[in-house]
């Protein structure tokens, strides 16, 4: 009985873990690597034809985005997930395929002029359509006999409609081990969906650590803070641009904006316009307005019982065509534009940033996690200029980060969740976090809670029957930051990599760490700080 880590190991994106039981191979998620996490053009480092099953925690692309590639390269097994995740995957994988095809077309147009050979998209719409035919769904709490020696149950993770923590009971050669995959654990007291479920028992826990180093700092009121910002920006004649994940976050924002309108909280322009510029978000909103029995929290149920709609209100516009999208920037009326992608690395949001970032009367509002290497992270880190569509754009708009609007549990809630397991797990594998955070959170579990834990490296292999490491994994080099950032130099990137490996050696040393290694790591950090300055 073995577990191998093929993604989100010392990284936030690309979740993909392989469980081997009784000769069967199960993937838990098969996500797209994004930003600096991407390596080898998202290639799969295993033979897809040997995979028997895939279990999907939720529909976000960093957990599902390589499923069409998996099927394209030979996987023909069963994919199991919850009913609403299945519905959301249907639109998200088609949208991802459209982006892959569009990116390849754009590269080929440039490449042809440069005399370069044509490139193929990672996968096509046909590949996405094909893999969707392999999806089976179940409901929360339903026990599923997956294959010989393996039972599965999905529980509400409170991160996205349909998101799940996955329990697996695995029996091999008379030995039974229970595994829990947290998926992405949700923040508490979010609108629409319920809080994450607490589980009681597990031999092994594979858990996320996105915010494993800090707690959220929510405003006293999401609606109050947002209404105040709308008033301030609209009084200056500016637009509010919100890079928003099309599935989940956009619907939360519509929920808040409906409440702001209902309570007349904006005084400067009471009948303000909200534009959702994302065909994917429009489709997702229709799913959110469908059969949600067993998925909604009590507050959302009460809104529906009062006769109100959760996500629609006067002044809301859903754009579909490219022409409608372009018209938003031609119209000078102050408005709120919600558009994908949430990290600003693709999609229509980049056009809206091009037209609004240089305007000091405007605001760009971030409402979700921004991975390293993404345009969103660079804006949050104070970039003075950014390049969009070959043009250098000055950043003069107000950059706002609503940290409380996170769909991920923070440090305190992650610790609260894992403390519920009794007795303590034999091992906790900390994944889905930036490299230093995974190590820090694993150390916290060891030192503060007395729970055996570590942050696995890429391709680490663990023997679950004997609770021991079989293969230690490797440190992957991360993609360099875009030109203009201090880390663009290859020497700097290599220095980062050496520094990370040293820190890993120090943190994993038994007993007293090597003083010479610690001193060298400190010297490297000092050099990097001077370089950044």
C-alpha cells in the first residue's frame, strides 16, 4: 500500500496524489500547475493508462485541469466525485480546453512569423468532452465500494459547492488503513455554503496548508467594507475591477452585492452597475441557482425561503460575447467589473486591467489567493508597471486586498480541523502550500500538537502499511518570475533553489542542526535581500 505525490508538493497548484492498493492505482485529483508551480509544460510524470480510478475533491482547475490530458494519454477508468462537482467540472474543463486551444493558436500565429514549428494545445475540447463521459457522481455521506479493498466516502469541505474531504478505507493483505484527503478546506462563516466537516479518525491525513502560516484578517463586515469602497471609487468617477474566480468567488460576490443593494448601502450611485464579464461565471451562476438540496447553509436557505434570489438584482449584466466585453471599457460610466481569471494570468480580466490600471481614480480588488509568479501576486507586491499585450502599463489604480474573502481555512482553523482526529494520525502529509509554508505548518504540527507530520517532496513515495518513507522525492526548480522582477535572473533563481534545499536539510535534520549549513543559509538569504533591494 503506497502513496506517491505527483503535485502540490511544496507548491500550491497541480494537486495530484497516487494511491496504490491491491495492484490498483487511484489518483486523488489531477490538477493543472499554474504560475511558478508549472514545470515541464504540465506533463504527467506517470503512465495514464495504468491509472484505474480518479477521485476528485472539487472542481477548481488546480485540482481537475489535467483530467482531459490524462484521458488523452490513455486513462479510461472511472472518475468519482460529488454531484455538484460533476456539474461544475463540466463547464470548467470545457472552458480550460478553450483556453488551451486559444493559447496554442496565439503561439502558432507568432511562431509562424518567426519560422518556428507549430505547437499543440495541452488538450482540446474533444478531450474534455471525452473525459466528462467517465465521471460518476455521489452525494455527501454515501459509502461507495470503489474496488477490491477500497471504500470511499465524500464529506463537505466547505470550500466550494460540492467540494469534499475524502475518506478512504483501504485493506491489503489483511491490513486496513484509513486515509483522509482534506482537499481544500473552506473558511468558516462563508456565504452560501456550509462550514467544513470535522472527521474523527484516520491513520494518515493528507491536508492542505495554503494559509498555514497566518490567520485571516476579515473586515468587520464584507458588505460594509465593499460598500464603502464602491462609494469612494464611484465618487471619483472610477471603475472597480475585481479579478474573480468564475466558480465560487463570483457567486459569493454577487451574494454580497445583492445584500448591499437590498440594504441601500451605497449612497453615491445607489443604482450602480455590476458586470460579470465571463461566460463561464454566467454558466456557473446558473448551476448555483439549481438544485442545491444538501449543499446550502442556513442563511442561504432563509434567503430562498423569503422569496429572494441569491445572485440576481437590478443593475446586474452578464456579458457573453467579445464585443460586449470590449464595450464595457468604451462606456465611461462607473461600474463594477467581475472577470476571470482570478489570478489575472489569462482571460478577459487582462483587457480590463489594461484599460483601468493606469487610472488613479479606479481600484483593483483582489478577493482570493494569488499564487507566486502570477500577475495578481505581482500587483499585490507593489509592481509599478506591468506588461499586458506587449504594452507597458503603469499601475496607478488603488490596489485593494480583501484578505478575509478567502475560501481557504486559515492557520487556526486548519489546526482546529486536524486536532479533531483521535487518536492522532500515524502521519500527516502537508501539501498544497508555498514551499516554506508547508515546512512551517508541518513543524507546527510536530512541535505544538505532537502529531507526526512532514511536507512531502515531488515524487516522494511512502509505504502506508509500514509507515515509512520509500523514496524521498526531489526539489523542483520553480519558473523564474517575469522580466522586471528581481528574481528574473537565472542566477537569482538558482540561488533561490539552493537556499530552499539548504532550509529543507536544516529543518529535517534530527537533533541539533548543522551550524555550518545554518550559517550558509543565512548568508544566502542576506545576498538575496540585497539583490531584491
